[in-house]
C-alpha cells in the first residue's frame, strides 16, 4: 500500500469556489474571478499587437512602482535596501507574461520568495559566525538552493525566482547586511508587485487562475 504525501490534505475541505463570487463584480474581477457562464479564452482571444503592448506596459509598471517605493521611502533607504530585489525581475516576467501557468500564481509567488528569504538569511547568520565566512559561501549557496527546492516541492509552491532570493543574502553584501530586515523588504515587494499584477492583468486578461488550490 502506497501513500502520497499531500500538504493540502488537512485544509482541502476549506476550499470554497464561491467566496469571490459574493464580492461586488468590480472587486472580484480584479481578484481573478469570472462568471462561470463567461467563456475563458485566455490570451488567444487578445490580438497579438495588443497583447505585446500590454505585456510591455504592465511589466514596466510592475517593476517601476516597487523601485519608486524603495527609492523615496526613508525606512528602506535608512536600512540601505536595494532599489529592487534582483529576483523580482524574474518574477515580473512570470506575473505579467506567463500569467496562466501554475508557477505564476499567488501561492507560488508569495510562498517561494518567503521561503527563499528565510532560508537565505538563516544561512547567512549561521555561516557568518565562522572566522572566514567567505571561504564557505559556495557551500551555503548550494545548501540554500537545495533546501528551497525541497521545501517548494513539498509545499507545492515552486517559483524559480524564489531560489535566487535565497542566494542574495549570501552573495550580495548589501542585502546580507540587512539581516532580518530583508524579510519586510521582501514582503513589501511581494505586496506591491502582486497588487500591480491584479490590477493590470485583469483589464484585458485574467489573473490569477487560482489563489491556493488549482
């Protein structure tokens, strides 16, 4: 007798398809809900030229807004936070381009970056207790990626840029020196980019396809 581990098994009974339907249409639409009677044709229903322009515009805005926030808000500049976490550039391609694939959905986007952030900072704190931490960065990087890969697989939150987030505290001294403040920086980036994706992607397209359960 075989048993397949399913992390969602204990909470799958909480899945509700009608929660978004109870919200006003002008809200539920920008959370990805569509009336079941409305046929979903995806990006194939949008003219190529319009789609190309919209992908460019939405990606531009999606990266521009967090950059502006980190540039002008003193709480981030006081902690020497970067204008944009590099791994979120890869996430922007997924959130504003390949919006229908599983790795682009909010569950994967949010959880993967948080996993990567916590793993990366934890290993940074651990390895920097040694006398010559730079001698062991290559080991820390390998551990960070392998742990992230495992946790993302088990939690069904695979989102490749999250692996890069785990590496940043180890290879980028500016980020590493923020230590645990890196977590609120990541959370802020997640909120801004996801909020932008929900607004812009739902004008002519549909995002997300699902929030937690496929």
